[in-house]
């Protein structure tokens, strides 16, 4: 089903900006559970973006640039959180009693 208007794309772009902001906050909180929860949200939005890109490719005539930018933004957030999680886990390993 093609996208009827740019509303879906606009919503996904806005959501990616919100998640980008949340990524900075969660990364600074150093809370592993919050990082993992945000990673799940990012995966879900990435799936939604992929679905929307598929609809746009199938002839809706809608510009894909906002979707591409949202996709890149979400991927960057995922990489940032992965690094933060790796660092936190390494810190825990260093302070864990043996």
C-alpha cells in the first residue's frame, strides 16, 4: 500500500530526531537497562523506516530524502549506544570481584 501523503515520512523523521535526543540522554545516564530499551526502540523505528522506504519506492511519488536521513540518524544512534554499552560492560568487568 503506497504512502498516501508525506505524513508517515514526517512522523518517522520526527521520531528519529526524538530518539537521537534520547540517545544522548541515555548514553550520559550510563544505565545499561535504559540503553537496551532504547536500542529496541531504535530497531523498531528502523523497521518502520524500511517499510516506508519500500512504499515510497513502489510509486508513491514521495521524496525519500527524509527517510534516508532518518535511517542514517537511527543507525548512528544504534552505533553510539552499542559503543556506550560495550564501555559500560567493560567497566563492570573491571570492578567485578573475582
